[in-house]
């Protein structure tokens, strides 16, 4: 067995998450460009448990070391290995004008300015509900993305379980949707939105506290054109958020949006999610924009499993947690699902670690 396969096998045994040879290669590629553990995780497109285990085993094998500033570096043996295996850096040729999103947030600079002004007083993210807000640039890009796909103007839009990002508020601020309904389990966020709507006289948007483990009332089923969400990435939570979102949609040709990371779920998990969407719910995935969503670091990081299993004590200093932006569209015969969820494993499982 070659050394990269051996490292992948041992890392899988130690972490309990699925890891293959290419994951080790990508990490060795990332280490040639970044020394900060959290930036390495991001660049290697790995979950924290996978990256932590791989780094620890590469250190045991004297291929990596951590210096006194907690930088992660290749040893001479590590440098020899990447040379022999032909493991190169991955050169990112993304468009700098839109940060690779395909949507420049400043295309509606007035919306961005108003949003930033309002969002400065937003409630802090809390650990209980796995909160962590995306940057204002991300939120506005989400809204402009909807507009670019014909999913904003005159549409009835439900934004569910994602209001730490204030996406529902930003949609409402455009005043272009016909109706906006915002659901979140966190009363602080709902009150925040309600106050803004009152102050600005926005009367086509409502916000209410809702736990997405509970089924929706009959009058919401089939009543919306678009849903937006950002689910925790356990199997149960993904189903509760996206399955329930699909149940809201009026007919074929309606759209759903959500973010999926590679920080709290792997490509193996994406495969399961995609099969569920395509085969069971009867929708088609029309867009996946890698690294569209950038999350600002959250204050509770030190209390998370991610902080405990990381090979360094240093907290993230820069954006390292990003997710792909998915758009799905209903096809004729799509399935609606609106059952209660009682699964305990809602926020955290073996791949997740940032809650
Ligand atoms: N706990 C880290 C912040 C997570 C915010 N939610 C991300 C959901 C991605 N689908």
C-alpha cells in the first residue's frame, strides 16, 4: 500500500469519518499554500475531523510539523514526498470582481448600504442553534442571485431557519417580492426583523418563531414560489429543512435555495443529499456555486468539537468556513414531505464539528 493510501486508511480509522487517498493529497497541496490550520481545512475542502486526523498522522510520520507559532509546515521528508508524488498547489483562478460567485454584490450598492446599516445591530450568533452568519456581501449576493434566476420579483418567498444571515430581511428590503415569510427558531432574530419591518413600513413581509422539526400548517403547503434555507448538515436536519421547503412549492418550475459546506459534511454526504433530492423528492439541481457563502467567525468557537479536535489551539483569524450555494427546481410529479422529525441527531454527527 502506498503511503498516501496508508495515511487515508489510518485517518479514517482514527476519526470515524470516510477519507480516501485524494483527501490526503489535497491536504498536502493546501499545506504548500497555507500554514494556518483553519485555512488548510478550507483549501483542502475537508471536514474538520478529517483534516485533523490527516494532519496528526502526517506529523506522526514526520511529514509535517507544527512550529512554535502553531503554523503547520512540511518537513524535509514531507517536501520530498510531495515532489515524488507530484502533488502541486491548486491555483485558484476565480474572478476577483465577484469573488467567484458570478454575482457582484455591488450591482445593487444601495441595497448593500441599507443592509449593512441595519445589520450592524443584529443579534450575536449563538451555539444552541448552530448559528454563524454569512458576510453582508454574501447575503446581498444571494438576493441578486435570486433576481438573476427570476425567483424574486412578484414571487411568494419563504425563508426558513436561516435568519442569522438576515437573508429574509434583505429579500424584504428590495420590496420586489410579492410576499416574504421568515421562520426561525430564535425569537431574537424574529423580533429584530419585525422591528425593522415596522420602522420601514414594509407590510408584505412577516416573521415568526418556528421549529422546523414540526410540520407546517396546511395553508402553507403548495403556497410559495421559492424557499431559501441554510440547513445544519445532519441527515435529519437536511431533510427537515429542504424536504419541508419543497412541500411549500406551488407547482413544477418553482425553486429552492440552500447552502452546503464541506466543513460539516463530506462529498459522501453530498452524494446522499443529492440522491434524496433527485430520486425521492423529484427535483433537479440547477446550480451549485462553490464557496459562494462566506461565514464570519463565531464567538463560541472555543466551545466546539472542532476546537477540541484541531491539532492547534489557535482560533480561526480569517474566513475559513464557506459553503456552496445550491439552487433546485421542482419537476412535474415532485414529492411534498411534511412529517414531524424527532431525531435527536439534528445539529451534530460524526462529520459535523462546528456546532
Ligand atoms: N456553527 C458554524 C456556523 C454554521 C452556520 N450554518 C451553516 C449551515 C450550512 N449549511
